[in-house]
């Protein structure tokens, strides 16, 4: 039993939306807040929101948010009594938690021993087996964790397919699937490299890969007085690259008996390591059977959905436990909920059509729903999504009386969250929510893969979309010129106006012929009219009429890319006549020419070839690292390396030439 220790000043050793989230609860409780920031984050929202904030180093995480010495210096200088690690960075670093104790600081999280034991996946599996919690068959031996040959021998014994994981992994990093012995070595090597960069440990484990499971996790909370409860579960099965996209609570089609067994198993798992604070026990679920996967010894990104179905503030509970208080609810039968149904959508700056690669850049425009959703974000219009950190822009959380209502509200909220300047996954998530498979079937971690055609297919722009784009371009030009000629968007004489629009290789020349009635004829559409336009920030808000339909759209014009947001979806076109930039097309064009271009901003970490080398199609030429993820650069053809354009270790922009290969 621990003594009660009041906390009046908390340092949050993190950035972005989670730092802002913790600050809000601290403010509610009258606790002063201290922020830290890298040089890249000097104008970030968490810096402005903190009561005081301190620069801790250059942009690279290892020199700033992972710089323990600097963080402790700030804690001492500012008079902080406790440190909240958020998630990621140092949140599951047991040595950091130990040093907090040595420095006389309260670590707002579990004991270091629990972080250590649960952070090493092989160790956690051993503990779970001893506690009677079901686990997936695999090899978790620490003696061979860094020896790929030993791992391959064990893999052959277990049989394929197998999941290869970093022993200290999380967040989808350091994870690969090996379907046969031939690809095991390359997949394991890539895992080791990614794990070393992300977690500072290249150790791996392997376990049987269940092809189409559900990913269900249980939120637990413990205190230093021996109390531990579970706050229901969350279904996180909708994933890309092993990272969650949409989370919901409670988990659909989980029987009351399974829910209770799983919750009880999660509490047993927590008690096995004398756990205190917020933690999440993750399970792989097949039908109504479940297997322990791992425990996240921190607050999860998706904790707001649990708050939505319980009415609790989990950060407040974290602070209470850190002060040595008992849990506000100690009896499992008294845990509130689950009330209704909640969903969280993670909005990322990423190019879904290019394999979900990060798409950092300037958030030129940003408008969002007012009152229809809880928004967790650390950015505003004009902020930059940095190449150095995770590309999450925001989380939208909605609640409904049942799952169907939650899905409707989620889709509506996403339709109102409009981001211009960077690619996002918003339309992709809307297609998920609108799909019959999501609303009517049991969703597994294979959901995106099984429905890829429906979710990722790109349709050619329709005549109505081209008309909308043309009207928007006309309206933006008028607003920019502040001309009186189009006052009220009516003209006294007929005027023809042409706009050239491009979508990749497809190009249109759209002609607007103004009618005396005040509208335009655009192609076969006889009545197209701007009823009103207003500029708010960098966004243009239009009311348009296309034939007999009146609708509201929002638009963003950045460089020469026009993004139009309608109630159904968004679409982009290039408008060469309105800008100097005509972006070089990436993809097939670059491959057919023998040029390998950077698909995103990043660091060229490895160069494996030199000028004059012979290469085969698919051979690895190098590795690009962006936002802690490795992206393998491969030769598009058999041939000779004609040129290596960049130096190893250099930061490159999207579209930069990296290699050229002359076909043989």
C-alpha cells in the first residue's frame, strides 16, 4: 500500500494530440502542465497549450523526445513532481520509469518491473502461461532472439505461415509475415533492422500466424492497494500495415460469457505482474476462443472509445493512481457500461492508393465538425505534418445508442472533417463505414485485404464532379481578384471561360458558357450556378446548384492542386492554369523510365548498389526510412545502375530522384 502524494505539476514527455489530451485533464484538476518540444515542434499546439514548455533538442526523436537526460533536466528546472509519458516514445521504457524514481519523480504509469516483463514479448508469454492465460503457440526463447539461424530452425519446426515480431515491439513496427522458409530470412532481417531503430533492440520472436483473426483488447486498471478491474473491451480489427485504423467498443458479436472470460483473463494477466495504472491486454480472437498476444503498459491511442462507453476519464484515473489513491471503482460489478456503442477513426496524412505510405506536408486548410464528434488533435490549419514523427492528424470519436447509429455518425463526422494540402485516409475510412461488409459481417484483421477492390479503387471523375470543380475554380479566381465583374455571380453579357483540369494522365478542357439566366452551361449540364461563396481561413465554402440539385461543398487550392469536399466524398484535380506547379507523376511513369523516385519525404538510410552494378528486377537498391517505417526501394527491371543520385543518410523530398536503372 502506497502513501498519498499530491501532484500539482506534471511534465508530459510527449508531443501532439496525446500531450494536449493529458493537458486538458490536468487543467480540469487544477494541475499545472509542462511541455517539451523539439526544434521541429517549436510552433506546435501542445507547446502553446502547456503552462510552460521547454526546447529539448533537434527534430530526430533520439535527440529530443527519447533524450532522457534532457527531459530530466527540464523536470528538475521546472519543478515538476511527476512525468506522464503519453504513448510511444518513452512510455514503455522501463529504465526511464526506474530513473524517474531515482530522480524523485512520480512516473504516471505502471511499475518498471511490469513494463520490463510485459515489454519483452517472450517473457510476457511465459508469465501468461504460468497465470493460465491462453497463448498462441510459438518460439519465445530469449537465447535465440537475435540469432536468425536459430529462429529459422525453430520456424521450420513450427511450420508456416508464421508471424515474426520484435520482442519489444508495438504499433505495427518490427512485424512481418513469413509464408515459407525462402522468405523467412529476408523478412526476419527487415524486422531486426526496424526493431533496432524503433525500440533499440533487434530481438525477435515467432509464433503461429492465424490467417483471419479478430484483434480484441481489454482495458484494465490497477492501483497500489491491490485493486484491479477491467473497463470492457475494444475491437481493433480494421488495420493496415498491422496498425489500427478504426476502433470500436464494445466488440461486436462477443458473447457475454466470452466477454467475462476475456476480462477476467486480462485482470489475471495484470495481477501476474502487480500492475498499477492503465494497461491494455491484447488478444487474438477466433470465434469465441481467444489467445493472449501482448500487453501494452501504457494508455492506448484508442482509450477515448472506452471513455465514451463508460463515462470515465482514464487520464484522471491515471493521475489518481499515481498519487497513491485507490481506484474510484474497486468492484467489477460496479464498473459502468458498456453504454451504447463508440467508434474512433484515426485520420492520417497518408496516401492510401500508394500502399498507405506517409504523406507529410503542410495542412493548408482544415475544417471540422462542430459538436458531432469528439476530436483529439494536436494540429490546426497551417501546421506541418513532419517527416520525423507519426503522420496522425487527429482522432474522431463518436457515440451512438447502437452500432448502426455509431456508424452513421462516424461517416457524417468524417464528411465534415476536411483537410487540404496533404493526402489523407478520410475517404478510405468513409468507404469502410459505408461498406455492407463492415456493417453486416464479422470484421477480422483481413478486412481491408479482402475488400481491397471496393475500398481502394479509384473512379474516373464524373461530369458532375468536373462541373463542380470548374465552378469552384471560377469562384476562387473571382474571390482572389476581388472583381466586381461577377458580383452576385451574374453577368450582363455572355462570357465563355475555359479551365484545363488534370487527374493523373487524364486531362479535360472544361468550358463554362454563361447563360443570360445567370448560370453556366458545362458540357451536357445545362444549369450550373454558384449561389454563394465564403472564404474562411484558407478554405472556400460554396453553395452550388447543378441542374435541380443544390449542395454545399468546401474547397482547398494549394500549389495547383484543387481538393473539393462534398457530402459523398472528396476528389482532387490539378489546375495548371492557376498555379506554377505541375507535379511530376510518380508511379508507373517513373518505373518505365528506369527512374526510382522517392515515394515520400524520408531519410535514405541504405544504398546497396553503385553506379555500373548489374541488378535484377525486384532487387533491393536501398532503404528509405520515413516516420520510423522502412520502405524497400527495388529495381523496376533487369539492367545496369546508371546513376545513384543521393548520398546515404540524406533527407530527401517526395519525388526526388534516387536511382536510375538502364534496362538490359
